[in-house]
C-alpha cells in the first residue's frame, strides 16, 4: 500500500497505545471516583515521573559540558562553563533529591524556580510553536513542583521515613 496504508497502521498503533494509557489511568479510580492508590503511592509515582527529566538532563549536561557551555554562551548567559556546571548539578542533584524524597520541599522549590527561570531565558519566542510549547511545559512542571512543596514527599520517601 501507499503512504495512506502506512499512516493507517501508525494510527492504529497510536490509538491502541492511547487506549492502553487511558485504561491504566482509569484503573487508579474506583467506580465511585475515589482513588485506589494511597496518596503516598501517588506522590511516589509523581516524584518519579517529574524527577526523571531532570536526572537525564543533568546527566546529559555533565557528560557534555563543552556543548552545554557553548549553548549557554549563545544565549548570552554569563560565565558559560560555570553556568553549565551549576545548571547540570541543580538538575541532577535536585532530580535525585525529588526522586528519593530527600529534603523534597527544598529541592522542589529550587527546581520550580529554576524551571520558570529557564522558561524565561530560553523559551520566549512565542512566534515559534515549539518555543511556546516548551515555555508552557516548563510552567506545568513548575506547578507540579509547587504541589510537592505543598504536600511534601509522602510516606514512601526519605523525608517520610525520617519523620
């Protein structure tokens, strides 16, 4: 078949994958709308999902400091090499802290501020749809961090075990 056939197969996979995701999401709820998982389990899942992007980004920057510094220099950031190291460490260590739930409120407020700052520095070309999407993604991530600031890490965390 031509490209239309290929698109149909691709669409079926996408629809199937979407259906599976919706099924998993629905499995978190009882028939009366109450949540099946404990708040601590949901906080753990949320921490994992939000931390992963920062752990990978920080590690990626640390393994390519020269490239990261070059990009930061092109944005006009001061002392690009030092800035690259600082950003990489904030992302990696902050992400790890959120992941394991260590000093979560502090890590979350730092990462929320960092994420808003990076949106304001690197994603302000709203004429570019991708930049707008990145800007809004950063705001959404900051919102997730603010929820962690308000709620804490939950019982399934180092913070929870220490209290």
